[in-house]
C-alpha cells in the first residue's frame, strides 16, 4: 500500500518538464525561423541573377536584356546596343557559367551582388527587391553602404575550410 507522501511533488515535476520543453521548443523555433529568414530573404533576387547568367551562357541576350530592362519598365539610359557592349559576345562577361558570386548584401530597397569572373574585372550588380530588375550598382559601392550584419560571411567562415 503506497504511503501518503509517495506522490508528493510529482505534479510539479511534470509541470517543470513541460515548461522546459515549451521554452526549449520556442527557442528552437525562434532560432530556426531567424536562420530561415536570413537565408531566404534574398532568394528571389539570387534566382533572378542565376537566370540572368544562364541567359548569358545560352547566348540569349534578348532574354537577359528583358531582366535588365523589362518591357513594362523600359530603360531610357541603357538601350539594347549599350547592353550588348557591356554583356555581348565580345566581352568576357558573356560566359555566365564562369561568374562567381563573391558576396551578397541585403540593402533596404534591393540586393547588391559582387560578381567575379576569371580574367575580367569584378562586377557589382544591384537587383531591386520589388521588381527584380537587374542593373549595375552605383560605381562607388563595393558593398551596401552603412553598417550591417554579415551573417552569410560569418557562417561561411565557420563551415568552410
């Protein structure tokens, strides 16, 4: 026959375990959610840049130009012949498969991509977040202006050799 005090404190012990599970579960969800947000916040712009370089690799300059200057938002200062001078078959930038994204910076209105090519000058591209229109970043931008966190660089340094 069980004693009177044999079950004393069992309810508080069970409640304590549930509180720990809820706290650790909430913390895990917050960490995973934050990491997912930081990883996927530039996903659309990264895909746009990949499609742009794929179009260049396939020699589809018209398709690449539509990403640069879409028909619904024509470019006054960058006509097709200027685009062809910058990205056409006579330039080293036509080989989209050779392009390597060195750095991605998230700015308020867009995303800055630092692109390097073998045997060519690096290129800094700007992709607007709302429209995914690609253009050159301002000439004095190597990185996004102002102070900001470098999560991607930090995690790359942790997990790369």
